């Protein structure tokens, strides 16, 4: 059976991506939480499970795969690529480009609106930099939905890798009350209603780890001090 190592569900956006990828694969997997800010995390004794010192990590037997995009690619190879990527060349090109841009970009949004599934900030005032990132996200969501979303409520119709990569942004939009146009708001609502997202959110809200403190307004965001990919 596959084994997925994750951090706290409340804060670890990259763990959410790895977990959604495992769910999408339809393969049997076990989830192991390594709580952040514990002695095992800080002193490195969790390294046996975390080769790069970051979450998520997918263990397939004695093979370790880390980083969310690598996990998606590995699971696509293990199952069928159409579980993750659209079939048409044009849609697949956009989906892959969006996933890669999400993987490496949107630093202002990440730092200003850290993922936090136990709190809400309805009075949050976004900086111009955060709003610029949000506008780019909304443009991407709208393009995908307009061009390729007729087959379902997600970015490319069926739930796939692009949705997995943007899932934590969806939660940030909800947590911080970020403004969205009609198309992007409908996509946000569809994602939040997805059974896997609902399951993850419920588990996050039930967490009582010592690390579950308010990092949402930390200028460095969660990942300023806790490595997660």
C-alpha cells in the first residue's frame, strides 16, 4: 500500500495537494501525519520519513517521491494520465502550464494569506501585491473554465491536477474573503463542496496539535519557518 506523509492539515497547503493526488489516483494509500513544531520535526528525527525534510512525501514501497507535482506525475504514471490531465493537447498544455505557475509563483498571495483552515478573516485588507496575484489566479481560472470547463464544474470539466494544485488557493479565498468574479466564485464554491475537500477540511478543524496557532498574519507565511512542498 502507498504511504503518504503529511504535515498539519490546517496549514500545510502542499500536504493537501499530495493527499488530493492520492485520492484522485484511486489507489489504496495510508496517511501518516508528522505534526509540525514537534521535537521529531525540529530535531530531524522525522528524516526517515522525510528525505528532503519537507512534506508531502509519498512512499511507494521503498521508493520515496516528494514535491506535489512529482507526486502527481508519479501517480499518473502508476494509473492513467487522464485521471489527472485533460486529453486534448490544448487543454493539457494549459493545465500543465497553470499547475507549474502555481507551483513556482504567487509569492505575495502565499505570504499574505497563509492557509489556515481553523480561522476566518472577513476583515482582511489585501495589499496591492496580493490583489495582483489574485487577479492572475482569477484570469487563469476563468480562461480554463471558459475554454475547457463545459464537461463539469472544475477547471477543465473533470477534477484533475490543475484543481489539485489550486486547491489551497481556493481555501485562502474563503478564509480571507478575497473578492472574485462570478466565474471564479462559482469554481471556488464547487471546489469547497467537493467531498475530498470537505473531508480534509473537517479533519483539519478537528486538529489539536500544539502548532495550531495563528500564523495567518505572519509576514513570512507558514512556509517562512516550516518547510513544506
